[in-house]
C-alpha cells in the first residue's frame, strides 16, 4: 500500500500538482477518463480517450476496463467505448425550433418536440413562424444570433426555403427541415405521394364494394397556395384511384380550391353542387377541412348517399367524423404529428454527435377508418358524437384554419 501511495505521489509531483494524502490518484484518473466523454452515449476509441486525458495507454485501458465492470462505461464494439450518463461538465445542446404556426397539427408537433427535448436534457429555443415567409426569415436570423447548435425548421413556403437554408449554411448550423424540403437540409416529414396513394386506393376499393365501381364524377379539393408538395399528395390519390378503378380516367374530374376556413370551403362545395347537381361523387381532399366541407355540402342537399370522401391528416375533427354512424368519410390518412419529437430529437442528437443519419426520413402513414379509429386513437373516444353531445366535427375545426392563414400570409415575404 505504501509503495502504491509513493508511486502515486511521484506521478502527481511530475504533473506539477501538490499531493493530498487523502486523495486517491487512481480515482482522480478515473474521473479524467469519465470526463473524456462529453455527451450521453458518445463513443470513443482508446486513442481518443488517451488524447483527451493525456494518460498512458496501459493506464487508460486499465481504467476503462474497471469502469466497464463498475457499470459507468460499456464496450460498444472492439476498441470502442460508450458512456451511459450525463457528464457533469457537459454542455447541453441548444436546438432551435422554428414552429410552423398556430394550428392543431403544428401544436401537436411542438408538444412532442418539447417533451422529447426535455427527456434528452436538450435546451430548446422555440420561435413561431406564424405561417409567414417574412417571419420565417426573421426567425432564421434570430436563431443564428442565439448560436444554436442545430435548427428544426418548420415553415411552409418553398419560395424562401433556399434563402433560409443559405443563412444556416453560412452560419455552419445544420438543419432538419420538417415537411418542406430545404436545400442541403435533412428532411423529416410526410411522404406526400405515398400518403395520397394510400387514400386513393382505399377510396377506390370503397367505390368497388359499394357502387360496383360506378362513379359519375371525381372532385379534387386542392390547396394550390401551399405549393407542389400538396399537389404531389393529390397526384398520389389520383394514381391510387386508377389502380382500383382503371376506368376513372374517363370520369369527369373537377378541381376545387380548398383555400380558406371550413365555412369558406363549404361555400365552394355548395356552389359546385348547385352547378353540377347531385351525382355519385368521389372526393379526394388534400386535407380534412376540404373533406368535411364536402360531406356537409352533400348532407345539406339531401344527397349524402351520393358521396364518398377521403381526407388527409386525421385531425381530431376527422376522427370525430369517423366515429359518426353511417358517415360517408371513407377514411383519413394519419400523419401522427404527436409522435414527431420521438424521431426528430434523436435524429438531431445523432447529427450533432456526427453519427450517420439518412438524408430523408419519412413519417409512417396509416389509413384511419370507422373500423380502426378507436384502436389507433383510443384516448380521444370522448370526442365521438355520443360523448360530445352537439359538438360536431366542424366545431372542432375552429382552430384549424390552415388555408385562411396561408391566404393572408401569401404576400408576406420581404
């Protein structure tokens, strides 16, 4: 024991420190090894630990093996070590999140990101783009001034995506673009064509099973102001319909602009119905607002039996409608915004830790129907018609005014 203490004191003297008889130099060196790991889950090779601690190879190796037995370090692979704790001296990552705006979908995304960031001890700096191109550009500058380590960018306008991306590139800040691709950024969000394809095929199958494939007209409720991505969603829906109903190409097709809130889209559908008259109609809507507006227009005209509708997003209002007896909403394709944070925060941390990350990560879409809505969303059963009394699905759409927000902001650029 005396020889060990003497050796430790000699080594301490060589390092230029004053020895303390109450200190264990071995423990101090072990602490240096632990501090070499700067983030939770960081993986280092033996040479990396040696470089960060300045300890000899034999000493470093022996300490790492001891810490593995102590449960503080684990062996990730041959010659690679990983820590499983938050280093005391580690600086938490600062991640900027520029939220899309104040809609149900955006709020669900924000809640999930905040929860995931809290679990991972990430400092989150949140700003609101407010569905404004000008605000998105301003927020990009603010996040750069905040010196964030990475940005989660959730803004709608394709036309400013390259400008925003160039700002972050110049500041050497990596970006994950949510829903709308930005040049050079990792993409996370909807697979719009696939989501459309899922909805279109389901709508076509319904027509075959219930109308023997006989359709008089096809209506596409689009949102051209939102750009090419939502157009891709509608293209998928049309292709899905053609797979199930090859002769749909001969059916008259009408495109209606679904821009605005529920009442505005409902007015568009009423005018269409007065102009064309009741007929067997399939409606493929780019979002749930258009889908529910089409349903109400036909119900008002006493022609609910002549319509079948497919929505997108599976928001609360659509889920409430799917629970309504004898609904003509065939389904709505879910995007699960409440799960976004579970994927986004780990992806961001992997980028910051220089781990391999795919350039594109699509969310998993699923078709919600009257048969499975309570299985997929069991916790919001109380929003069914029985549980909500007179609360109709369109009442639930009061805060879902995406089209109107886009319309009001379309000139807000510079």
